[in-house]
């Protein structure tokens, strides 16, 4: 059983890892107002010993959550890039980690206030989308219309970008 501070360290590492880059010990210190890096090192080692984290190298950010493969999926800047394709490097804001074996057909989109979304979705949620030409009638899709996302079914001149595969809730 983890104490409050160890749980806070784990939660912070988990949140930062969802963005694709685990935090350094100094970043953990700053975020959780811990003065000593050796204290954070002890908490990280406790999390490793208890099976919550894995160390996979000697670099500062060489931590990952246990059991998470950490496949990186691009989080896009625009659904209607002026040049190139959706997943061209100039259209990638950052990467998010997803537990999947094949991410070659996946991309991520962060829902904004201007996006159209059904109940159950909120601004700030990140949706993982599988690129596809068509989807079944019971599937939820991501459509683009004038650089606005529409989650749900097609409407008007919206273009299908793919099938909704997963969602990362932002609290």
C-alpha cells in the first residue's frame, strides 16, 4: 500500500507519461513541492519495487508505467492542414502513449470548445482515431469541417477522418 506522497508521485508520473514524455526527478520535485531530489528518488524506487513503474535505462526520463507498451500516437494540430497530410511532422503537436501493438493507422485529437461533440465528451478530452475510409452505422466517427472536429455521425459537408478507437479523459 502506497502512502499519500508516493501516490502523488505515481499520479504525476502517470499524467506526464500520457503526454509521451515521463518527467525528470527535478520536474517531480517542482510539481509536488518536494525539496530534495533524493526523496523523489526514494519514492521512484519504492514504485519500482512495488511494481508500479519500470526503469529501462539510465537516462533522466527512463521510467514507464508497468504493463504499458507506450506506443506513440501523434496528437494533431489541425484536422485540415494547409499542406501535406494529417500526420506530416509539421502537423504534430506532441505524442500520446497508447497501449496497442499497431499504431500505424492511429492519430489523436484534443477536443476544443469549437468542436462539435455528443454528450459524454468534454473539452480537453483526447480521442484516439483509427484512419479509415468507411465506418459501420453503429460506429462513432471523427469528421472534419473547416478545421472543426465533429464527433459522431456525418453531417453536411464533413469529411470522415476515421473511427473512434479510444478516449483519454481529462479531469
